[in-house]
C-alpha cells in the first residue's frame, strides 16, 4: 500500500488555534437597594403598610441627620437623598425616618454578587449599589444576551429588587449604560462606543462630584463634548494639566474615558465564596443535662481541630449553636486572641459560656462553626506549645481573662514604630489584630520597667555636659558608681515643635547596686531653653 501524497507542512501554521472570545461585562444597578432591603427586613409590601407613607433612611452627621435614601412616597413628597432632615420635613412634615445601615447593604451586596455567579464565572461588587458579572462566552447558554438580560431582570424582580442592567465590552461602558440608558441596553463588540455613548452625561464616567462640577463649568456636559477634546491633542493636554494631580481614576476624566473605551485595563476584584469550617451533631435523643452537653462540645472541638489542621488554619472566632426541641436557637460566640486549634483550650473557654444555657425540653442538635480563621501552619511542639497545653501560655491566659472579665476590661501592649521610649508601644484590645504597618524598631538595651511618667531628679555633676556624680530621687541621695552612655535620642521633628530639646540617656548604678535609666533633657547653648533638666524614666534589672 502506497502512502498518499500529503502537502508539505507549514511550520507557521498551528494545527490548533485558540480563539479567545470577546470580553463581555454585565452591569447590574440596584438603584433602590437600601429601601428594598428595608422592605425585606420588615416584611413590608411595596406601596402598602409602612411603605405607603413617606419614609427616609437617615444617617447622623456633624450638622445633624442627613437623608441617604427615600421611598417612592417620600420622593413624591419632595424629599431627596442628600438633604438635611430638617429641610426635608419643611416640605413633608409627615416624613417618617429609620436609620440607614450601609454595612448591612454592603453585606447584602456581597451575597447578591455570589448569587449572581449563576450568569457568569465570576462577579464583583460595585459599591455601594452595583454588581459586575463577567458573561464572556456564556450568553449562548441562555439563548443570547437579550434572553440572559431578561432572565437577570426577572430573577431580581422575584426577590423584590429593581435593577438597571446593560452589557458591554468594558466595565466602564456597561456601568454607564446601566445607569443612564434604558434597561437592557446591549453594546456589542462591533458597535462604535463613542457613537452609542455620546449622548450620555459626563457623570457616566464615574467621576467624583468636584470633578463633575469643574467639567460642567467648562461646558463639558455630555460625552460628545468630552470626546472632541479627547481626540484633539491640545484639548487632551489641557485636560491632563488640569487633572494631573488627581491620583485616583475617579478624579481623572481621561483615565475614565480610556477605561470606558478599553484602551486602559480596569482591574476588578472578584467576590470569592468562603466556606467556613463547620461540624455538627444531630442527637438521637434530646439532652438536658450540662454534663452531656459538655461531652458533645468535646467531640465537636476535637472534630473541628482535625478539620482546621487539614486546612492549615486556626480559629479566631467560634460560634456554638444549640437547637432546642421547641425551635429556639441558643448561640454562644467565642473570640480568641490568637489563632488556635487546641480542642482542650476551646472546651475550657466554652465551659464558662454554657453554665447559663436553658435547655428547655431538650437540645436536639449542636453545631460548631469557625466564622473567622487565620493561617496556622503545622509546627513541632515546643515549650510554648507545652505551656499552652497546661493553660499557662500568654494567649491562653488572655482568652480565659476575656471570657471571665470581658474583652473590654483587658488591654495588651503592641509595639509601635517610634524611637521615643514612652511612645514605643500602644495598648490595644486583646481580640483586635495588630496593625500590619507598625513594627518595633531596633534599639539599644532598654530597662525592664518604664515609669508611667518620667520623674524629675536633682543631679550633681562635675561638668554640665558630663555624666552625673550623684542624684536625689524621692527624697534619697544616690551616689553613682558606674555609668554607661550617653545614648542621644532626637525628637520627632514631623510631630513635635522645633523647641523640643534633645535627650541624652545614661544607664547608671548606685552604691547599693541598683540600676537606673536617666536622661538629660537639653544641651547647654542649644538655644531652646536654659540649663538642662534631668529625669529618671526607668529601672534596670
């Protein structure tokens, strides 16, 4: 059998060519997020009950309550977002108010971002009231982008949310269309974005309010007014000079325009679902006795420790839920000063929180969840680990004191980046993480004990610039036998006034063998005062 003649292979032609689909971004604008969340939380039907009367969600400011958002009845009465409450009530005396909850709105927005991943592989929040979903190469699963957008609108409507949606090749263009174009607008990859977006206001560029004010004063009210200057080199240079000091993209219309057209990439931070470690026990028979409940907690703590160890994590916050037969849920929360997965330590801390539990007719289900975890790598046991097993380590001591006395009654010292001795540390609550930007500077040897406030002493010395021969402190005279120093510490010029004097520190020892840490405040002839003063600030070991 003879082989058929094949054409010569061309090395420049690849047998398989990867085709990258055009990028498509879906923007979802929840224009009434705060009001609609208030309706859902209070089980209010739109336009009925409490929502039929004018209502405003307010926040406290330095000048008084300010309106964040209003319902439809409030808008009809003349109230607007951004107005002071006193001004709004002159227009609508019957305006009811409720406190706004920006943190709750953001938490709901993050949950909606995870739920919106049914329409794309990833989604991002566009605070305070928007979502961005990547729908590249996904629309064909829904029968096209028009049906996909219809499905999005219907899904949010079933949950009580009003949305404005649009799809475009870039996040900036999709955001502009969802906010300032009819709902369901689609900008395809073949469309000219400048022609489709030219009638939109300059606010569609997601700029700061002060930048929008400047553009309006320059007569640039529509995107078509800006694109003429954008294409012209002289006009672009003029805009660049005016806004060159703006660091953020929201302060520079040129950067926003480049992002809208896709000339400059815009980074987006996707929302990633976090699965909190959870273990639970469904009991065959309800329990009512404290000893049995303690045994269940021991089993759950051991199982949680194995689960955390497999993920190289340590628990910082644990939530223990107890489901009673009558449907009531008892919740006990435990926060730890350091990441741990020691089941014995966890059980000891929960023991003090379970004595007042009312079991009712019995507890039928127990659940332990780690709502806050930090990386905790596997390590060989050492002295600290052995001490923690005995309940004597610092972290275990802080946890036990926090459970008994409350977290507000305890403070812990945290190193602070300052070379001034009394500022080298600050006091923080035990359960708060240390500030990541602060670190401890490298110093010479410091005394074991610093006084709360340096105390002035009387010093006898041979020369004003020399070390002391003797000093009087708290009514007693101490003869100096040994001296080490000086160590000069300059003031923090960026924080203090220029009249603050230098310090020369000495480590001294008296005739009885006691050691002190003293310093001379000022130098003769420095022009910042008279004779130097002496202070005692610490006691050395």
